[in-house]
C-alpha cells in the first residue's frame, strides 16, 4: 500500500478564489492510501516545495499528489522536489485544478466538487504508480540546417565555430536566399551583396560546414540527439568537382526563355544557369525542363564548349543518408501571390510591381542594370506610388492576418533611394500605419519624409486603373484631409505580405514540428523559448517562425545555434522513462505492435520463457526504450494485452476513469 | 420519464486528451477563462492512440453519460500517426456502441490543437448540451459494476 | 441613451459586421465612387457606429448617396464592410417610419415599362424585407 501525501495549492487566489482548498485537503484524507494532506498558498515556491519534502521525510511518503496548475507547467518542478527528498520522481502526479477547474468555473461549490474528483483521480493513479528510471540515449555531434539563406548561413557558421559539424541543405542551386536578391538594406543603406557574399564565402570555406545545394530533405526519422535524415541531392547534370565556373556554357546555351527565378521572372535565363554571378557554389545547374538536349535529345552545346568536361547529362538524383543530433529549420519566406488583389491591377499592368521586384530593378545586376524604368516601355517614371499592407493585416480570406513587419521599413528605404538617385521623381506612399520599432528605424523613416521629401499619405488605395496611354490612375484616400485622391502614376509598387516558404508544411510534417494556421513554425514558448520547436531537437531560425528583418533574423539565427550547440555539447540525453513494456508471459509474438510503432522501437527476440513452471522457447516483443517515445499505439493494438505503457498503464488509466465516474 | 426527473441532471463526462495538443488546448481554454460545464473531467494520455476502447467501455460501465476523445489534428500528431489509429479504432468502437444502444451522440472524437482554446471550450459546451438532450445513459446500466 | 444604444446594436445585428474590427485603413473611402457626394464618408460611418451616434448617420446625406456598388464590401480587408453598415442604417430609417411605401399589387400601374426587371427585384429585396 502506498503512503500518499496530497498537497493543495491556492496559487494565490487563482485557485483559492473558486475552489475551497481546505475542503479538498480534508476530502483527500478520506481517500485510500492518503496519509497526509495540506494546503499552501504557493506550492511551487521554495517554501511550498520544502513543505512537500518535509512531509515526505516525516510521514515516510511513497507517493505525492499536487493539486495545482497544469502538469505542463510545474510537473517537473514537483518531481524534482520529490526526488531531492528521496522518492522516485515518477511517484508524483498533478491534479490540474487551475486551468481545468478554478479558471473556468465560477460557482464555488461546483468547482470544489470537481477539484475533489480530479484529486481522487490523481490519488487513484498514484496508488498504482511504480518508480521509473529514465534511460540514456547518445547524441550525434552533427547539426543539420534546412535552408541556406542568411538565417541558415548564420546558424551554420555559429555552430561550426563552436567546433561541431554542420550540413546545410538548400533547395535552390545557390545559398544566399532572399537577402541575395536585395539591393540595399535598411537602416544603414549598405549594399546587401556586400555584406552577404563575404558570409557566403566564409560558410562555404569553413572546414566544419558541408553545403548541399540543389538538394531537399526527403525523410526524417529518429528523435532528439539521434535523427536520421535522407537528403535528395537533385541531379545537377554538372560535375561539381570538374566545373571551373567559367560560365561559357551559359553564354552558349541556346535555350534562353525560362523566366529567371532570381530576378522574380522580370527577365529570362538560360537552361544551364547559375542564379546569380556570386552564386555559391559557382557551379551551374541544367534545368531539365527547359534544356533542349533533355527535351529533344539534340543540342549538347554545353557539353561541347565545356573545356573541363563537367557536363554530365546522365547524372541521377542521389540520396544521402546522414545522422544528426540537432536540426535547425531556416526555410525563410516568399511574397504572397497577388491573384486575389485584382483591384491593384498587378496582373493587368507590367508597371504594377511588388517591392521585391523593385528590389531587382534597383539592383545593378538586375534586369534593368539598376536603372529605374517602367517595364512596359522602358521609360523613366516621374510619379511613383507605393501601397502598403497589400495582403497583410487582412482578416478576410484574401490575405494574411498578421503584419509582415518589414514592409514599412523597406518602403521608406525604396522611397529614399529613389528620391536620392532620381530627385525629379515624385514618390507617394499610401500607408495605414507606419510601424518602425527598432534601433534607428523611426529616424530612418523620418529622414525619408523630412530630408527626402517623400509624400506619406495616411489612407489606402482602393483601385489602380491602367489607362490607355500607359499611365496608372490611382484612386486613394487621404484620411487626414478627408479627401479622395485621384493620382496619375507611372509605376505602382505593392508591399505584398510575406508568407512562409510553401515547402515548410512538408518539412514540418517530416520533423513532427508544429505549425500555426499561417504556416509559421510554432515556438516551444512564445516568450521564454522562442527559437525552439516544441519537438525536442528542432530549432527555428529566421522568418520560418514569424516575420523578421535581417538584424532580427541574424540574432535569432545565433540564438538557434546556441540552443543547438547546447544540445550537441551533451554526450548523453536522459530519455523519457514512460515507455512501452511487454509482458513476456502474455506476448504471443504476433508482430502487431511492431507494425504500428512509428519509431521502429519494437523488435522480437526468441528466448526461453518460464511460463508458470513450464519452460518454453518463444518469440516475444522487446522494446528499445531509447527509441520508444511512449505514444502507446502498441498497447492498444496488442491483441493479448501484453503491451503496457509505463507511467500511463492500463490499470492507472482505468483507476482514473473509475475515480471520475464514482 | 425517469424517477429522478425532479433532480437536475448532472452528467458524468470523461474527456481523454492527448498531452501535446488537446490537453494544452484545454489549458489554453483555462488560461483564457473560456468556461465549460464542470461535468467534464479530463484524463491526460500521451497520445489519442493510447486510449484503449476498454477505457471507454469501462467509463460507460461505471456510469459515464458521455465520453469524448481529443487529439491533435490529423497530420499534426506529435507521434506522427497516433491520431490516425485513434480515429480508426473509435470509428469501429462507436458504431459497435451505437449497435448496443449507446447512442452516437454520447461518444465523440474531436481534434483540438494546442492553440485552439476556443474550440476546446465550444466543443465541450456542445458536447455537454448534447448529453443533456440525450439524458442519462441507461443502456449499460444493467451491466454496470457498482462498487 | 438606451435607445441610441439599441440602434447601434441593431445596425450591427442587421449588417452582421463588427465595427470594432476596423483598422482605419480607409480602403472603403478610397474605393467609393460617390465619395465626393457624401457628407459622412464611408470610413467615418464605422466610427459613427462605434461611437453610437446613429442619429447623425440617419440624418446624413450619405445614407441616400451610397450606390450599394459593394466596392467597399468587396475590398475591406477586415470584414467590416461599411457598405453593409450604411445599408443597415437605411433599413433602420425605412423601418422607423413604420409604413410600407408600396404594396406589390400597386406596382404594375406605376411601372415604367422601360425599367429593367432586375432593378425592381433588387429594390424589392432591399426595401420589402
């Protein structure tokens, strides 16, 4: 028989205001096994914990029930306290009388009754608890970073600098990500390439970093400290070791009509291509859907002109399987599609562009060589209109409910750069709010207004109407003046909302990392664990977790690296002892449990069993407790009821059911 | 009508919630102060696939008027596939229960994520209302093993 | 006060839109084709309902200048849809006077044969509920 102590927490008035805690403690003493019950204002405090420890020692307790907040909050606290007092931490159970009782009920009598029942259920469970010992699992000292943008590069560099091996998997032919597409960066207006390319070179040269470009994560198995990942290295059709990056193949390639992904389809690229001049690795890729050789079999010019003999038409996708201790997701973002915003005439006029497209136009390496010009007729614009919050802050189903965070600042940047380079161009910005929290951010925006004469109008644009003469008629409103504005513009720039990369859902599913309704990866705790996924061993870096600018992305990337390093620095991890355990006497070796186990934790062994004096050789299930995560799928599948889950055993749950229905 | 018609009917409802999504959703309902009737008592299980049909039968035997199982949304299971097993098992169990006279309304599976405190609370409110409309569970009464 | 209050609530009820969701972006006023005719602009409508000043709304010219073109309803990013609020305020006026302006069987005599059928149907939908 257990000797159980019940400790009822007031949680200040959080519990005590609606639950009669004294009564709960009184009732507890009537439960079987309970030898001690008390209440205290803050059980989780130092004083509260020592009360529990004192009672354990004085009354020789073997089990503890704490009636308090959610076990997700303080289960570990109380288990550790109990362990320090000398009893097994898994002899402690929590009755959640705050989140599940006092906070949702108003009537004292009703809430107290429910609290008593919840306490009874916990006591009934503890009566059947057994001491459990956590196992150990090893940590593979290697990290995987998914995504090779600035977030991924920074995380990889930081981990590599700490002395651990890192692999970067990047989907496109080059690392660099969105930042490589930008022209200048706010609030200092330094050129994006100038600060990014040195980092790209550094990460490429680092002895601890291995980069898989044009590759994707295909399969993830395992768990924290011991992930096994299949990486599909897509066929580049170019031998990376032989290619010298001379670029002749790209010059000679006759297939030139594919829209350039890097330049946001504003111009075209060849079928064999590197996305941009500073690409790393500087090895081209053959786009097999555009390549004439792959489509018709005739061509092969690149092979003929390649002096290094690097072209390999018969290259095939390669699957690389590697083990990792930690995985960092840095999949970044894209702009939303503007199909649903027909009022802004994005699909009707070439002169209505997104901000990222403007970024390419302003860039010296972009489709217009850095000259600001209308894409329809190549003329220099005189009137430019910027529209903010296109698809951001929408509660309808056309856009995103969140603020994309970076648009206010990059629009101020664009406006300033244009006014600086082309002082004869008038720039008007329609805004709802200008949001500039950040170091030197508001000063930056004010400079655009005060020093560069950018015309900021508080109000939205209702419609952009392309005119027969090629101009764009913008109908907006000035809410301060309370006037409707009709303005002829030469170019309209839309600050389209950003959204997580579309592949992130697939990746999150592989990693069993949770994701929110906007496809942003969820952090383990919004405030206190912002760079960790709730799934152990998965870390979040950059915009995959929420909208961020470059400085924030870099700091989060560093934070994610630190968390990953903290994991990799450990030699062993304690594993959850609540694992499945077969009763060998009942097991008939039918293999049903192994079929449902998502972790491959169940194997079979043939061994001699002493079945009530009869010695027999049988095939029985055996659980690898380092692999078992304790989901319990096998326990229900087992037709003979041989499999049980420690810590959540059949008898324990039935006891809880009985206590609740009593 | 039942002899206890004068007494207010207080249903006994057992909710099995998976640790990762629904239990956290219930916590969120609590911290957002989204009320639901006190008749609902939650049992924490690691995953919806841990819920053995035996637990549900036992609950009805012991006098429960409704049993609800909550898990992560399909595809979001912490253990990747657990809720699919739960869904299949419960589909089978509920149809068998219906066959022996425990109406389908007394049993329910609902996917509640850790972010869906509102959904948890509205689900529980709806479920309790449904149980109220069905009244006391008498079907397994003669099988009930009373202490 | 209570009457005013209940009128604001009534507008919310009829329109089904919640003025508190408005983020004051002004896209409604930017979209409105009869903006210049109105004394209370579409985005101000939302504030008037928020502030429960229904009397001013009811007396405004705007009420009858709205074309019900639905541009603001279509484009409102926050599902506030001022057009619905304006329509609800119109309904309140129509209901307040407590009379049917036309009976269905009176219409054939008054009708101009050139009037499009659709207009009649939509007029009936709006005012004879």
